C-alpha cells in the first residue's frame, strides 16, 4: 500500500474497517454466555459477521484490483534499504492476516450459533473458542505489523486512515455500490434471522441459567 492510497481511503472503507475492529474487540472482551447472559458478546459478534458479509459483497463485485491478488503478491525485503526495505513485506503480511481474519469471523459466529443450544461442553463451542483465540492473535499481529510499518516509514497510518482526506465515500463505482448493497442486505437478513426466528437471546439465557444451576449444584456437593 502506498502512502497516497492509505491517505485516500474511501470513507465507507474507513467506517467498515474501524467498525469491524470495534465490534471484534467488544466481542472478545465482553462476558460470554456461560459467564452471564452474554448478549453484548453475541450482538458484537453477529454485527461483525454482518459487516464481513457487506465487505465481501463490496469486494467481489467492485471494479477494484482484487484484494487476494494484491495481498499475495509477496515481495522479498530489499536489504540495501535497511529497515525500510522490510516495509512492503510488513504491509503485505498485515493484508494477508486481515484476509484470514475476515474469513474467521463468520466461521466463528457460525460455530457459536451451531453450538449454543448444546451447552458449554459442545465441541462446536470449543471450536468457536479456538477461532476466537485465532482472531485475537491475528488482530494483534495485524496491529503490530501496521505499527512497525508506520515507525519504519515515519507515516502514521492510524491517523491517516481515521482522519486523512478521502476522495470518495465508496470505491468500485456502480459495481462496488451494488456489491455493498447486496452484502448489506445479506448481513441484515442474517441479523434479523439470528435475533428473530432463531431466537439467539433465549438460547443464550438458557445456557447461562444451565451453567448457573450446574455451579450451584457443584457448591452443594
């Protein structure tokens, strides 16, 4: 990523990027259903999955350079430039980590939805916990790579992607807008189903009550 491209991130891309970051951090830090009702954890996780659906639609249909092709075009460090020679590899590492991160978010949510009715010992919930740990590790690695990149080239990517000038609200033209619309519709439909007919709130409450009852019986013993 050139500094010019970073400085001109579309407004919509910034909203997605930092919105997803906030949703994932909230999901990782909020109490889980086995500890309490866990509704904040569930709300943040399902919102993150909806945002990923929106972004995937935007990327797949948008007439922009494919993210996967850009991410995997790895460049060996140019040692003649010293530390600055590692900057492109760091940025590409951050992109690859971000790509895997995007893939893991809906997987983690799907595992949780499949296992929440089975109790805390569900293998699906154990896999969900493992996916959550991987997401946290990728998020930390992504942040570290961006920080090191910023220090090497003396360019504050955090400030630029938050407050830098933007040329447009969206990227990808009409196709990008169509993809964004379809992705958003899919994400909203998934949220409506999870919180409506699927009734995730009742399932989470039942799981919490089950864990509380098991704990009380354990204390009595």
